[in-house]
C-alpha cells in the first residue's frame, strides 16, 4: 500500500471512530490503541527469538 494512502486511511478511520464520542471517550480510545500498538511492537521484537 502507498504510505500516503495508508496515512489517509488511518486519519479517516480515526475521524469515523471519534464521531459522536465525548472527549473523554476519545482519550480512552487513544490510550487503548496506543497500548495495543506498543504491545504488538514488543511482541514482534520477541517473536524472532
């Protein structure tokens, strides 16, 4: 996938997820997806070992 298309897709997805959510809900979702991404990155590092 083209990197710019990927960035645009992620931005569109974020806007759709945030629709009709309170700032607090958006913050919680942000923390959730950050934790998910960090955990996946950690697992990927140890997967090769």
